C-alpha cells in the first residue's frame, strides 16, 4: 500500500512509503529502478526530512504513533517511537529544524513535537479531520487543511492560537507550493477543486475545477503545469496553471496518492 513519496535530500533517490508493507523503497528518481529497501519501518504513511536533514520522521497512521530516525545522509537510525493518538497524518517543520508539527486526524488536533527530545511540546484543537499541514515561507503560520469541513485553518504556532479560517472547498486536504515563496495550492477532495492561497494576505485568490477527488499535487519546473492525483476515479489530472483548466486526464491504478517529478518547481 504505497502512499506518500519524497526525494532524499541529495535527490539521488525517491523514497516510496509502503504503509502495509512496513518498508521504504528507494527508487532511482530518473529511471524508477529499485535501489534498495529498508524493512521494519512500521506503517510509514507520511514521511519527511527536517530542513537541516538530520531527522527523518514517519507517521504511522494506523498504529497511532510517530517514529523518529536520525539520518546521517545515508543511514536511518531509530531514535524513538512516540504514541500519538489518533491517526497522526501529515507533518510540517519549522525552518530551524527544532519542531515537527503533526495533524491528528482522528482527534481533531495539531501537536508540536520537539525533535531533539521527541517529546510533545503542545497540542491544540483544530477543525474536524485535519489532514495536510504546511508552513508559510515566513515561518510564522501553519496552514492546516480541514478535511471534515471546507477551510484552511491558520495557526500562529508561536502563540499556539488559530488566527483565521480561509474558506476553500469541501474536503480541504493537501498543499503544494507554487514555488514563488508566496502562493500555495490546496486540494479539496469533496468539492473537486483546487484553490490558490496567498500566504501573505492569507486569502483564497483562485479556484481550479478538478474532477475525481484531487489529493496530492506536483508542479512542473517551469511552474506551468500542476499535476494532481484523483483518488476516486483512478486518474491523474494535468492542469494548465495560467488558464486554471484541466488539459489532460491520465488513467492510473486504483486510489492514486503521492506524485513526484524529478524536475519540479521549488518547494517554497
């Protein structure tokens, strides 16, 4: 059950997280050939590297747990396993790599965890079924997709308070930066739309109709085409960003989730 995927910091491998298989599979990001497998990574649903590349974090959605690994550029050494109920889902990091923020989908909360100690610093309530979470480029706000409703919850993580709700679409889910250090896409799985959020004004500034439950997204290096996995209709959408229109639907396997380009736009 492969879910999310991401490149290693040196871009020499693409990691695929196999949740049910309890393993990470490393692929050549250009050819797709398998390079190696690491077994015993329990239920790696969502994965992430800290900005300083010293920590690798794995959210175990079905096990209600977060695993922390020290990373030396090649090897993963388990540091600790932290119980975190219910349904730890997505993650984001602060710029200083001191904290990882995790959405708790089953308990309608966001938790901040100290990376050095792997202990919970604080937990705050948010809207129903929080999913994707993204840090704004100024390192001031966390954006949380409230999947059980239709908005992005904006958290000032320094004060641990919600400061705004940005109306999006039903089933607000996941984020992908436009690469301009200002705007971010957010997918809405129920309303079949993708919104564009201005991270300076904290406003919804655009809507793109996309059929079939848009989920994860990737942006071409030139910023002209956005690709989105469509969870409900076994397809991937190719979207022209300028016209905000779907220009192609590509059939794929059941319930597509993560999507990745080797030549992609910046992540911020």
